[in-house]
C-alpha cells in the first residue's frame, strides 16, 4: 500500500531571541536565517522547506513578537501575526532559560483564537537542568491545552526530529509545493545581505545595528568568483563612523566575516565590497522601508 504524502505550512512564533532562527537553520540543514543575541534580529518572514519521501513541511520563521517603536517594528509584528493566520500548524517557541514571561502567558492564553493546532517548543534545554523543565511544562499546560509540549535544543539538534514528526501528524494529505531539493525561497542576494547585517549585530553594540539596512547593489558571477557590492545604510553620521571604525578596521572585520559565510553559501570565492551611507530615521520612512525590502502589499 502506497504511503500517503502529507504537506502543509508551519509558522514558528515567539518572542525575540528564543531561538526560532536557529531552529529554522537546523531544520533546513544550512544557514538561511541570521542569528544574534540582540532583539528583533529577524525582520522578514523567512521560509524553509523540509522534504522527505512522505512529507513536505514549509516552515516560516517570523520576527519576534514585541511592542513596536517605529514603522519598521509595526511591519515586523504584522508579518508575525499574518503568518499565524496563514498556516496549518503553529509552533510556539519559548526559551527554557528565561522561564515564563508575561508576554508568553498572553500568547499562550490567546493562541486558541487562531483555530490552528499549536505545539509548544521549549528551546535551549541545554542551558537548564532537567528538573527545572518540569515546573515550566506544568505551568504552560495549565494555561493552554497544547497539542504537544516538546523540549528541544535547536543548537544541539536535540529533539528537532521528534518535532517534525509530530508536526506531520497534524498535516493533511497534499501536494509537494516545492521541488524536493528546495531549501528556502530566499534569493542568494537576500541571504547575502542578511549575512552582512548579522556580522554587524555581532560586532556592534547598543542601538547601532537596529538602525542598519543592507542593500546588495551588484551581484555578478565571473569565472571563479562572485563579485558583490553592498551598501550599509545607517541612521546617523555618528553610526557611520562606528561602522567604518578607525582606519576602516571595523568595516574590514565585517566584510571579512561576511565574506567567509557567503562563500560557504555559494560554494565559491567571493569578492565583497562594502559602502556605508546615512539615511536619517529610515525606520520611520514608508518609502525607505519599502526600498530596503521590509514591506508587503499593504500600506505600512
């Protein structure tokens, strides 16, 4: 008897820095979403495709749910909320090392309104003692009757296979939406821009990285090398100086680290040239938010 093929869409939701992007990369088997310890690292909805001979799950990593402080933040929260509506299964990710936060209680209490099966994932179990997990599981169970509560460590790839198996249980028989070798819908240019932004999130402090948008202005294939020109847009002249650094040292570090990851993604040598421009208060500019790719068809 032929096994039925199941397929569907699964949204990863949760507060900033709970490990949604790490989980997405683990599922995809390669880096498609950037990671940092700073809030609101993910700005757009990022798609990853998990395929086997019997199933295809299309995962979306969404921006962390937070209280927005500008138009870019409002867009990010809207994208997260829309992803919850346009999905077959919701995976609510929390950070085991943080305990249960008020915003997470609110999400857990209201998640039934979506009318979708919801699986709670308690991530980063490698950072806590096993006995500390039990009260957290009990507390969440008292708030909502989740389809399943799964402790995992996305960083260590512990429990992730069990998660995909349980998600499949809640999917219907359906078509293969993407070719079996498809990993993401993100073009290489978009991933390259995000990799550059990731290095700035790692290397720069405080508010500077949140005011940065990266544009790939040229990406050209040559015989044995890919030539990439990118513009780093920041909000203040002082931030431009920090990004460039003394004698251009910081910009060189950013470029060197980014080039290494982009070469891994493309599987070939990369020539990367970076420029820095000031775009005052761009996160509150409808035009610039759209121009930098952080918008959908709706008005911001």
